[in-house]
C-alpha cells in the first residue's frame, strides 16, 4: 500500500502522508514522499506544494521508534570508518527529504492537521509556511524523553524560528504545544479551523505570482542568517537584476504600473 498520495488543485500539488494506524514516518515513507515532492518540483504545471496528513487527527506523529531502535542496535562502538560511496542511485532518506523541501525553488506549505511531533515536526520546519489546526493537541520535539535528541533538523531550524532560549526549553524538556500555543510562539504562521483549506488558499495566492521572483525570494531569505550581511546584499542585488530579466517579471511589471495593493500581514 502506498504511504503517499497526491492531488492537484489547479497549480497546487497536495502531498498527503498516511501510514495507518499510527501515522509515523518511516524509511519507506520518506522515500515515497521524496519521490512525490521531487515530481512536483519538476512538473512545470505545479507552482506550489502543500504537505498534509491523511489520517484523522494526525499530520505525521513522529519517526517510527522501532526503526530507530533497529538502527541503534546496528551501530558499532567505536564508529567504523565511513566507506566510500558506491556508484549508482541511492535511496533517499528522511534527511534528504527535509533538505529537498527546504531547498525547493517552489513554495512548500505544511497544513498541520493533527499530531506533529519529532520527525513530523522537523519536516514541517523544513517547509516555508506552516498552518496548524485550532484543535491540534501536540506539536513539538519529544525526543529527549526516549534518550535521543532531534536529529532531523530540529536543533538547527527551531532556534531560528523562536530563539535559542525557548528552543532549548522545548528540546531539552521534550515539550509539545497545541496549535494555538505554536502560533503564540511563532512556530506556525496561522491557526485555522481547516488548515488544509487555508493552506490551499495561500498556495493559490502564491501560484498566481511570478515563479522566478518567489524562487529568488525564498533562496535569499533562507540564506540571510547564515552569511555576512555584505555577502547577502551583494547576492540580492545580482539576483534582483537576474529576475528583472525574466519574462514573468517583465509581464507582471507592465501590468502593475499602478500602486501595489496593500495586503496586511
């Protein structure tokens, strides 16, 4: 049975993860979702991507603890030298999936429609925007409760969202918050009664805008905190001239010579 299904809503590709009965992420699920996101990124008809859960009350519960236990048992101490990578295709894993989402040149929105912990939360952190349901009961990183720590990007991405102090508290204590609490902390951008419907509205809004402009904006903004200001400004100025040369920018500028409509944040 496939763990990932997709639906097209105009120029929006919805990627749905469901691993009954618990909704945990697995190696097989990571590989399937990687393939689904990669297909959306290479499809010129898809302008934005929405990721959501397919089980009632579950976005992605967390990464499968049984798989992690088997991985732990297979590790030797001390660690052996890393063997050279063999030629040929490699099966993408969970870390490849989060890297793909974060680096995607199309906007990716997480519609958090239920439990979202551990690896599920880390996947949402790789997305550009996060919309949580008002009735979501648990969003967070509980890994320290079982003797490990967030290893899928959580220790790096969460502090960039909410600051070091609050991120340390959540990670060290293994805390979770509900949807409203996640919004108060700045973890999610909005809460909604129907997070998928709201994510689709935003995705359609973004799909109506120039693809190149969005791609440049995403890349530059994501890199802003990881390099000196002068370097970022130089890249921004070169990229601005590059996007101004694109047909989509020229067309949009010609059509929008009137003042830009104000849109409240």
